[in-house]
């Protein structure tokens, strides 16, 4: 199989390294050579000092389309131009492997339908968990049952920040700066810290889990940039740990899906996922509870998932892409749930108001106005905010 690589950045260089240095192993496991023949990149990042003398460097996607490559690995990112590239490659009959969650979250349904018509396979394991295998399990290993729930820590940057804030009592801004210095966060961290990265991942995972088309822009999202370390410290006294959680449940008609900071009991499996690790929890009708854990990013970690997709396509060819025809309506969770809240102005009237309104609550830090509320709807929470003023309000995972 002849392979073209689009992009030679952090992940691209890792992919090239595996293809070149592990060529004998890949050929043995696939049954044929997997040869890197073309690279298209603005600049060549070669931290592993690879010998690229046998690889043809090209400047345009038209050269890739016109070449005799069988499979194209797209790692250049972006949305509009890469969407156009993918359509060109599919029309030309080239199989595709990509880690581009930003583009796929918006256009995967159109691309999958087009690819099925052209008998082109699209692999995207690396979009939703870095080195964690989760796309293939949802497509194949868990397809004999109804998936009832997907929930996970889907972004390593935010998990690193929340772990440091919780364990060291450090302020958000200080930990963000540390994450940037370590390479866990971009210079502009918006996609990560405001939850958009996790939003795209939970969209792709939920699409596979429930076999429905999902408009990623309909998914409500709330990031961690406004999280106060004081709330993490207070909640820790009650055995609660904060994580940025992407979650979804499908009731057959409505998809309840969201990304937001949530508190988990300290004995919850996801509460033990620290620093830049990711974990994805899938609950199935037959299999019960499963969890997939590992590195959510990194050059070689993500490259491992990319090359694995390429190997599967080399070995099995076109097997069909999941292409749901039915769209689903999206909403945030509407049922009542428990909340941690902190009032803007703690006072005795607040206690009286909560009691008179019939709320079940526990005061966990009276001076700071921190409470645990039981079985509260989003509408009731908005009423409390209007009446008393909330500095913080976070759902608690049961």
C-alpha cells in the first residue's frame, strides 16, 4: 500500500517515524508493505532525524490526487480547506485516515455517505482520545447492543489544570501558564479550556454510539476558565472531585448531551484520572459498564492510533463507513440532579429561602455560602440564582 502524508508537524512526524522505522513489522502484520511515498507539508518537522530521501515532497493536493497512492493520512487540521481536500480524495478513490476532529464533527455525515458510494474507507481513531482505542470499539466491538450512555474526560489540557488546582490549591491562571510551558496547552487555549475540543469529541463518539446524525453546534458547552479553586477546596471536604465531563444519553427520541465541569464522588472511576490522561466510560445494554483509559494526546501516542487505522484499511480494505441517515434532536439533561452551589452573598435569609422553597440541602461551608442541593432542575437553579445570586453552580455525577 502506497501512502501519502499531509502535514509533518508533531503527529505527522510521529506517523512518518512509525511507517519508516517499523516498516518490517507493519508489512508482517498487514501482509504487504506500507510505503510512505509522498509528503505534503508547509514545513518539514523532523525531530526524529528520519531519512526522507525516498519520499516525494509535493506542494498541492492535486499532485496527491493524481498520484498512485492508495491511502492519504491527513494531519494538517483546519475545517474548510481540509473538507475540500477530503472530497477530492474520496472522488479519486483514495482511502483516508485523519485526526481532524474539528472538520469531522461538522462534516462526517456527508463524507461518510460519499465515501460509501465510492467504496472508500475513512479511519478516524485518533480524533477522540489520542492513543486510546475508542472509535473502533464503538463501531465494531460494541455494535451488538444498545449503548445507553457515554461519559468521559476527553481533554488532557483541562484535566491537567483541574488536577493541579485540586491537589496543589493553585489558581487557574497559574496552572494554565504551567500547562502552556509544558506544551499541554496552546498559546491560545480557548478550544481546550472553554470545552470546544471536548464538544467535538463527544459529538463524534455519540454519533457512533447511537447511530444518529448530530449537529455539533447544538451541544451545550461550558468550560473551566471561570472555575475558582476555592470551590474545589470546599467540595473536597465532602469527597468531591471536579472534572470537565462530556456526556450523552439517548432515550430513543431525544439526545441529552453536554460538556461542562462536574463534581464526581472521589470513589468514582473517572475521579482517579489525573493530569493529562483521558478516560471514556461507555455503558451498554448487554456489556454493562466499560472504561477506556490512556493518553489523550502526544506525538507517538496519537501517531499509534493513526497508523493502526491505516493498517486496518491496508488489511481489510473497504468495509463500509457508519453513515446514519436519521438526525436527532439535542438538549441538555432535563431531569433533576444534585448540585454544588456557592452564593454570592451568604446570609441567614438564604437559608430561610432554601428551606421555605422546599429544597433539600446540606450546608457545607456556611460562611462562604456553599451548599449541596438535591434533585434540582435547571429551571429551579435559575430561580435560585435570580433570588439569591450564585457565584458557582456545578452538577454532581451520581
